[in-house]
């Protein structure tokens, strides 16, 4: 059986063009088979979209579904049952916000791996497709050394064993920690943590299994250490400089800015978090916006990720990240294209990310044109479809 969706403005995500009076067809496997304008072809099922704006679903390549953004420690000490319930609720929040595919970047109790296995067997419907990472990889006392949170490694050999074990257990992405961060009290963004040698081993093992490697790296020299180790994406990259940009361009390294994670602190956290934490975030905000946009203008491919789960940075804020990109100088299409870059980074762009025949029909229906106003993605009651089936 086939379904034809008609009477819509169609944005495929491949160019800054919205096609009016459009239709598209979806087969039983949930893939697009054809698109067009004018009179729609006959089909088993016809769906009238009443002139809405159809766009690809969003990729969020940096989430932490097990964390609680309303607590200072992210709820890291919550037991596995309560944490799993919370994680599933966060997946629903992501989908309602328009996110149809995520890459986890560190999850307590390896909950994302278990949920992905359920998803593959059809026992977890109505949530975004998950690329799980399990626990992240940190040095002893490092930014990722938290209760129930990750893999603590302190040598190349320990890294090799830990990455191999994680992939055996189902990790489809690997997350390394190269620097300190905002949320840990005893380090700073320019503190190097995992060494280049340790990270290079992790990258080598992950790439042997065709896995993607993300790296938390906010300042220097940790950003350079991670790039030299060969990671696929720098996460945050707040103080990326021209020397690092040169190497990123040479190697094809992606950059995930997570602007909203830092923006959330001065916006929502006044008087609610320790002063040292608020100061680190606030001091960095202007610098990170300048440095990220400089990298973008030089040609570094940016991806869409929010660090969802960090303090006051909940699972509905992916559209806010797009808004902040536009506020810092990107066009609405350039901001949206970071979602497409996410599919490329995750190496699933042959089947996801844009609305083209042969790809899955993961799409949104909005009332307004997002290429005219990026805030259209913030519509609370948007329609969300996975593989051609409406979920919200």
C-alpha cells in the first residue's frame, strides 16, 4: 500500500527552496518513492496537509537522555529504574520538539544501548531513532568522572580495552573527554584531560568498527589534542582557533557548537546554581559565539546538537539552537543545514536527513515557512512523522 501526502509547501532540505502546491508518496517501508507538484497521483491513502510546510525532521547529535536538567548534578545518583523512565520521557520530548534522530553522547547505566535494542525489535515506538554511546570515556577525576556515568581510563591500553568492551555491549558511537568543562567544580575549559595518545587509540578501535567518535573539547590545548587524535567531531569547541580550524578542514572534522547549553545558564540559572558554575558559562558565551561563527565562515561543517540534559537545557530546545545560530549570523537555511550535516557525520545520510526518494519519511508539518523565520520550528503543536506515520 502507498500513501500520498498532498496540498503542502515542500522543503526537501537539499536547497533553500520551498516548493508550493506539492505532494509526496511514501511506501509501506516508510520511504519516499516520489515527489512532485500539482495534481497528486492516486494512492491507497491520501493525506491532505492543508497547506502546511513540510520539512525534514531534525537531527540532534549531542544529547544525554538520562540526565535531569532541573538538578545541579543531572540526577546522576538516581537509580536505574527511575533514570530509565526519565530517559524515555525525554525521548518523547525530543520527538515532540521535532527531533527524529539523535546521537547520545554519554548515558548513565548504558540505558541508551538498552533502549536502542528495544527500538530495533519494535518494542519502543514513537521516539527518535537512537545512535547510542553508552558511558563516555574520561580520565580519573575528569569532566566525565561521575556516578554511574562512564568509563574511566588512564592509559592507551585501558582505553583500547574499554572501547572494545563498549562496542561489544552495543555502543554505536564513542564519546571522549579532552578538556574540563562548565559543570565540574575542580577544572576549567582549558584544562587538558585525556591525552592525544589515549584518544588516538580510542579512535583507532572505533574506526575499525566504523563507529563515529565525538569528543568533548571546550578549550586549548585539548581541542588540538582531540583533532590530532583523529576524532570525527569536536563537541562545544568554544575556543577553537585558526590553527585548529586549518587541521579540521584538512581532516574533515565536524564541530557541534551546543550554543544553547551555555546560553541557558545566564538565561535561566541565576541564583539556582553555584556562582563558580554560572561565572564559567557566562564568561564564555561571547567568546564561543565569535569563535564558532568564525569556524563556520572558514568552512568547518557545523552540526546541530544541544547537550540536552545539562543544567536548564531541556529536551525541547533543539529549535532554540537553530534560533541562536541565526541570531549569530547564519541564514535560516544554513542553520537548518547543520541538521543535514548531523546525518552526514553519523553516516546515515543515505537514508535520513533530507526528504528525497529512497530515504525515510521522517518529517514535520509546520504552519509557517522556516526559511523565512527559523522560529517556525518552535511551533508547540507541530505534526511529527516517523517513516510516514504520524506520532504527534
